[in-house]
C-alpha cells in the first residue's frame, strides 16, 4: 500500500469528522493520546464560562444555580455509557490512585476472610504501589501476589480475596479477557477490581455483561479531559449499598449539609465521593466528553484495530531490519489501542522522532510507544509516522548527544 491508499481510508472513515472537534497542532503527528489526549475545542469556552460567569459572578450560588454539586454524578453517567455500565454506577472525581485505595478497602471489607491481593507484572506500577501501601497500612496480613499476565487465570484460587488488574497492559497493549477472568474469580469466591486507564475511550468495555465488581480509570488519556483530569470509579449496582468507604468524606455523607459529627454513607454510588471536587477540572472534563455523546464504541474499536494493524505492517516492512520488533500479542483481538516497539536505542530514537514532529513516548527499558486515538488520528498519520521512523533509522539520525540525554518525563 502507498500513501494514496491511506488517504482513501481517511476519506472513507466515518469518524473522520470528529477530528475537527479537537486542536491538533498543524504539522504535528500526535501518537501519544494514550498518555495525554489533545485539547477538545469546546473546553476553553467552557472553562471561560465557569471561571468568569459562574465563579466570577454567581460565586457560591453556582453550587445550586449551575449544578456544581452534582457534576461528578452527571459526568459519571456520561462515562458509564462508554464502559458498558448503567446510570448511577459511575462517579467522577479524585485521582486514579485515590480511587484505587477506596476500592481496595471496599473489596477487603466485602471479602474479610481472605488476604491475597492478586495482580500481574503488566499492571501499571502505580497501582502496585497503592496496593503495597494499603497492605502495609492495614498491617492485617494482606499479601500482594504478582504473577505474569499469562498466569493470572491459574493463580486465582480459594485464597484470593480479589484481583487487581489493568485490562490493557500499559507497555505491550495486551488485553485481558475481563469476562473470563471475572467469571473465574467469582467461581473461586474472589472479587475483581479493573483498571480501565488504557481501555476507556479506546476499546469497548462491558462492565455489566462481564459482572465486574469494581472498576476505575483516568480521563486524561483517550477521553481528553486534560492533564490531571478527574478520574472515575465504578461499583456494581448490587454491591453499592454494601460498600463501606475506606476514605469517608462529607461529599459521600447521606446528609452532607446536616454537618453530623458521625459519618453515615449516602445510598448508592454517591458514598464513594470523598471531599470537595475541583470544579474547573470537572467542567473541562464535562466539555471534553461532548464529542463522545454519539460515538459507537464498536466503530472506535474497528478503526483502532485498523490503525494498529496498518502501523505494525508498515513498521515490519520498512524498519524490521533495524532491530525493531513489535511487543505484545499478534492477534488484534487481544490488543488495546497502542503499539510498542522494542529497539535497543529506543529512547534516542523516540527523541529524534519528537524532534521530527512525530510524538510518542518511551517506556523502559527499550520500548517506543505509539497510541492510536480513533477520534482524531488519521490513517495518513500512520503512514507519515512510519516514514519518519524509517528515515531516522536508515540515517542513524537518533545517534546524537541531544537525543540520548534523558529528560525527567519520558
């Protein structure tokens, strides 16, 4: 296939008009939306409205007049549709790490006779850090057991209290079978916590159909909520009123403005809120979700697979002789929406690519990572990115001191 064929794919792409809803800098090929999504065009105006009119003029009356107080719930319902969850089962707020701590506490209390937290080595390290902190804080005999991703199913037995897994591996894009893992956990009397950081907005998720117990995710990747945007948390509806929050705060109280001295959890998903939420960030996220309101996640998945397949095919054809190899499964049904490439000089090569206006990122020890965000990534972006990569490898353009110098954020 030549570039003209990729241009034809863009013309036929039903999601192509969505790109106009985002600020994508001219001349930049941005393949890092799996780390930070681009700016939706609706966000600046929404922030200006909230800051200048709602905060600036209405001030504290905006909690009622402009419905600030229930914004986390309304955003949660918008996210719920994208992850196969019913209304009133998702709440937006806090960070992914804080939400994970909340869910660790919830799962522990619902399965108190067991002490094994099962995770895998493909989990995002921060999740493991939070679990280690939870284990050490409780001092109640909890053990964090970490196995290879391929060993998870066999490791789920009658000793496991709950599994804590990231559905899509942040490095290799390996996709866990949520339904199968959850069924195995339930068969053995365990609960499940799913991290959807690399799933939400990238792959179809069916929390209801899979019977997942708990889930959480961030919104600054494929959902384009902005740097540090509020995370989200899901609790299966039949478990919601059994959850006893590990971080109890006034926004999760049954009557927050009664100012009782004792905590009484609100009914349903609301009890998983903690303190006052950042309304400016919430407003930005709310506006960022506008492009998703009419999106079919199956269409997103079809384009994601097509983009990843085209990228892998081109890389292997044009760059394979330079020691580049593809990480993760070859079956596209078992992959998320990013592709990582092994190369012994991966960091320097990625820095050279960024200098050439092709932006991905690097994950130690040798992975160049490229994210494909179907709402605004074009097929021609794939062609042009691989052309740049091939040129850099062919000419050893990466072999310069400035590309080898490590930066704080990779």
